[in-house]
């Protein structure tokens, strides 16, 4: 090959070398980009693997917790089933030991006969059963126990027995009664954890209920008003009676939730009520605690207006009055069914001014004191007594 031919090939070789170099540079860039992408993929894969492992561990922990909860729930369900089975056996036993609650349907003929008998004896002179001749002279002392429950309610002891239990009716309509074993538990504890609960078969209304000789006499409204006699020992309804008074209205002008006030004194059981027939004044009836029959009825001269409560002491009705703006409550009207105490001879008894007006006042003939509920406060009034002829 001649020199001139070599000179001709030199440019071609130079061009080929440049092209080869450019190709190598291109390949190197592509390889570098590929390596960078592989590195990113590796990092992402490593991160995803770590997150997947953490998620797996989390799921395993949740599954273990769920398994423990399922086992605990299974144990609780088995325990509940055992308790329900035991309760059913106890209920079956109680049903065999206690008689079924009597039907509370009203025998219209019997009620009409009771009404006729009561009306025949209406306003007759009362023959006393005891030699009690005391009357209230004044309020000797007042004690504020605590504040419990609603603004309106009732608390009391058994008016005839020796039990120290405290019975609490919170509010003016419910079906549950709280029972504290003694005054100490009721006073010291604000909650109801120290109290037993008695769920009544029918809801009660108002604050006119009474515990007397192991039985609860409470008011039920089902169209007309019924007095239910409930045995506190075996938790059964012993008897019931529709109160034989037509078109009843609230007995106290300042307590519109109470239509019948069942009261107890040294003579026994009483019912304080009011009707449309004589809507201005309060009526009084003597009850037979065994049969709930009305033995005698009286129209009293005590007005309903501004009355907030009433109780009976030795056969004399004492009506407590207030004003719509809270002031000192006072016994302003006394009606003695035996006629021993004339109204004008009765003492005007004032109660110490406290918070508002009383929603209930229960006289205890055994303790000679009144259990009162005043705007959510539970009070005890100790009474100073005098002979009726000395007043």
C-alpha cells in the first residue's frame, strides 16, 4: 500500500475512533444510570421488607391480644351462664315458697260497697284505739343529715317496727327503692353503693308512701290511684286497693305530684287526699292496714292552698303550710278526729327556715320525730309534745 493510500485512511480511522469513543461513553452513562436505579430499587426493597416485617409483627401482636380477649370473653360468658342458671333455680325456689302476687284488677261491686260504707260513717266521731293524748307543742331540734338525690323525694324508717333500715324514694316517679342498713351508712356515703335496691313490680308516683310493720304501702297510678301493699321480706305484692274517691286532685297545693299521702301514727294507718267534690279542703281517711279497707272518712277544714305536707299525730291531722316564695314552714291547721283538741287550741308550730319547701314529711310515732325532704336535703325534726288538755 502506498503512502498516499495511508493518508486517505487516516481520516476514516480517526472518525471510527471518535464514534467508538462516543459509543463507549454512551454505554458507560447507561450503565451508570442502570446502577443508580438498581441501587434505588435495592433501598426501596429493603425499606418495604422492613415495613412488611413490622406490619407482620404488629398483626401477630393484635392476633395474640384478640385471642386473649376471646378467651377472657368465653370465660366470662361461661361464668354468666352459671350465674344465670343459679338465679333461675333461686327464682324457681322463691316461686314455690311465695304465693303469686294477687291480681290488682278492681272488683267494682266490692269497691262500691266500700265507698258506701265509708260514706255512711263519714264525719262520724272517731273511737280511739289507744290512750294517746299528745299533740305537738313545738319543734325541739332540727338536724340536717345530708344532701342526696333529687330536689323532691322521700326518706323514712319503718313507722311500726324496730328496724333501723332507711328507705329512700328518690324523685317523684320511679320503680326502685334504696335501702340503707342503718342511719350511719346513709349519712356517711354520698353514693348508693352501700344501699340495697328493691325493684318494685309497679312504678310509684308522688311522695306519699309509707313503710309500716314490714310492709311498703306505696301509690301507683294506672288511670285511677291504687294503694299497693308490698311485703319487704319476700318481695311480693300482698294486696292492692283502688282508692274509693272520684276525680282525685293533688292533695297539697305546693306539691302537685302527690295525690295520696299514706301516714302512720299511734292509732294506725291513715290516708290524706283531696277530690274535685271538695277541692278547696283536704280529706282524711282511716285505713285498715291488713285489708286496705277504708274504715272511716272525714272532710277537714284544712285548705289545700299553700299546703306542702301533712302528717297525723295521735289521731290529729297536722297540715304544714308555706308560700310559693320559700319561707318558714308552719303547722297552721290541726284536725282532731276524736274531737278532743279544738282547732283554736292547737299550737302554731313553726319549722326552722331552710332551703325551700318540703316535698315529704313522715312522722315516726316510735321516735316522735319527722323525717323531711327539703330541696334535696334530708332533715330530722324532733318534736316537743304536750297533752291535748294542757295546750
